[in-house]
């Protein structure tokens, strides 16, 4: 059978629409699900220690710290409470230690159940766990939170000769300065007092300022504060020249006839004195020295607070049954002079709260030591 085939020339063909150039997406194979992991059974054993035993082990590490705080600052003992959890996966007890009055935190500790090893977990516990530190009660405390104790290096060993009270020239100069600073018409600087030891081991302290340019003058003035002798054993201070005698007499007049100069108040007086002299011109009326109290936060830092409770009596009258009757109301207003840190070695002053910082930024603020 014959089949007819129709043929066309190329120029006789009518063009048709081109097919889309976008390839037909190929189907994405569905990933096969991974086989689920077979659970591994972990054997959890009962703890060897009880919670009380774990707490007793931790207590041995914090007891020394709490005892130091009681001996330093508190008249009542500190009652210790624990918050304890056991984690069977790691076989470790975690013990949070705090005071019952919700003031002090002694950190978080870990106790390995198998061998009773105690270790510090948080930074508070790590500080307490240091072998050569001493705990001091915190002066400033968190509001509505536990506050960690202050940890400081242990104090140095006592001097070889306990009979010597004034063992260095720096301390001799400090004692003289702190006793006679108010005996002159201005406050001398500590650096104006220098010491030399005599043949008997006592100290001769000379008060002499550096040369200071006089205002509106090309001259330089030097202020003399006298020559003083400090007994190394007792700390007694004796005036040795005319200038020192005049200063001692001026102090005696100010102190109702008392002529005795001693070292008794030096450790507690100087930090308050530093702050008082620095801010003296920044308040109106000027503060009294008694308004500044010092607290020894640590062997490396003292805290001085300026505060004055002023009693105000308001007099008025009320009408009782048509008759004026005088009334008197007494209120207490507290005047603040700031919170300050003082380094007990260099006597460098650091403002702490906002009032102290704003005061230190004023031109009236004058450091007594340059």
C-alpha cells in the first residue's frame, strides 16, 4: 500500500510560538527520615551523703568568714541557712549559704557526693575560699538582695618589737600632723611634716611647707610649723621650739586648757579629717568636724560619711475655742555631705555617691595633700 507524504519547502512554513525556556522542575525526592536514636539508660544511684552532711561540709568552709564578721562588727551571732539541691546526673550537691536575716550571702558551693570534696562554684564562694583572706561586714548593702561580705588580705604579722608604737618616720609625721593641723591659721599639708630618728630611736618631726608663691607678689613664702619630738614607745608628742610651743598653746586654748597631745585618735581620726578639710568650703554653713564619721571597711580602705542631724523647732499658734494657743513642733532635718572612700596608706580620697562626686567637681573642693 502506498502512503502519500506531503512535503513543504522551508520558506513555505509558518512560524509558531516558541516553547517556554523555563525548564520544567524536576521532582524533589522526599528525604528519608533518620532512624530515631535509641535511648541509653543511665543508671542513677542514690547519694552517699545526706543534705545535712553536705551542708555541714560547706559550713566548715564559711564558718571562719562568718566568725570574723561577728567579731569585727556584730554583737549577735550570724545564723546560717542553706538552700541545697542534689544533681544525680553529676552526683554533686549544690549548696547556697546565707544569713537567716537575709542580709549576707556566703556564695554557692559544690560537694562531690562520692568523696565529699567541697569547692566554690560562684565568685563569692571563691573569694571566701582563699586561704589568706579575711571577711569584713559590708558597709553598703544591696536593697532587697543578699550582700556578699568584703574579703581583704589578712593583716600583716605583728612587729618584732611590740613595745614600739611608732615604728616609722611616716607614722611619726602623720601623728604630729593630725594632732596640730588645727593649731595654725590654716590647715597645713601632711607633706609639710618630715621625720628623722634620733639616737634613742625616737622621732624628730619638722614642720616646713614647700615654697609657695604669694598672691600679687613675685616672692615665695615658706610656712614653718615647728619642731616636735615623738616618743617611739608611747606616741607622746612634745613641742621642741618656739613655733611648736605657740601652736601647742593655741591648741590648748581651743581645747579648754588641755595641753596633752597623744597618738590615741590617729587611726580613726585622719580619714575623717581628710574629707572634712577637702569639702570645708563647699557647704554653707560650713560643716563641723563631728559631722564626719569613719568606718573601717578593710585594711585597704576606710569609708567616711558626712551627715548632720539638725533639729528644727517651729513655733506657731492654733485657735482653741476662739483663743490663740502657742504650739511648738520639733523636726529633724538631715544634712548630707557625701560618702567617701579614703586609702589608709596614701590618704587618697575617692568620692562614692552622687553628692560626693558633684562636690569633688567644684572649685571649692581642696585636697589637703597635694
